[in-house]
C-alpha cells in the first residue's frame, strides 16, 4: 500500500523545487530521463529540464568510472532536451546520469544494444491511460522487480496527449523503467 501512495499527486515540468542554481546534490527530474535507441548502438537520453537550464549527460562503461564521457543536452521542439551517447560497445552495459550545474540525477544502468547475438530480456505494457494511477503504478512496480533490457509500451500512454499533468504522472510512475530500458 505504501508504494501505491507514492504514486499519487500532480507533478509538473521542473526539477526539485528546493534546488537553486549552483546548489550541489541529487535531483530528480519530473519527466525523464528516458532512453531512445539510436543507430549503430547509440542511445539518445531525453529529459525535461527546468526552464533555462542546460544539462550534460555523463556516461561510462559499467565498473569503469574513470572513463567518463560527457555529451551536452540539446533542446528540441518537443519540450525535451536530448544527449547522444555514442561509440558504445555492443553487449556492454553503461552507467549514466544527467548533470545540471552541480546538481545531478541518480545513476542509471543501460544495455545500449540489447538486441543482437547476446541474450536479452524485455517487458511489455500498454493502456496506462485508463486514469487509474494506482493500477498503473502497481503494474510498473511489478515490472521493476524483473529487470529488463527492453521495454515495449503498446500505446495509450496518457488520457489526453496535450495535458502536461497526465504526462508528468506517466513519467513519474515509469521513471526508473524508462531510465534503464530501451
């Protein structure tokens, strides 16, 4: 029941409200990060940054924190900013986090080229728009208990596509899943 309670409420397009420019510490973004597979094993990291904020994605091979690569996030027409993670070795896992000044997100792990000759795992969900946040949250928490490399959503993500509150709820509930699966 405690997990379901954490899935209620309204969230908007902003980082932690107590975080001020120049302040150091961990921050959670209201929408993102999320991953999009790219060409040749590259991965696009997307997130909604606070108005006027710039971000950088730091990434490195799992277990090799000294090998940090930085990729700037570039704003896009769709209210998100994106960074391209390139030159990733197929089959290797990578860790990444989003930086905004001295603030940073939690660190996430991803297998960038999940489909290939190596085994991979996946989860499938759909129709999360039904308006029952508790049911949506319960399904996502069950999927998170079985870590996967790929997440397939069959559609109907939110009730109203132009309602920012619906999208914020969707991203908040699916945050960990979207940040660590393609």
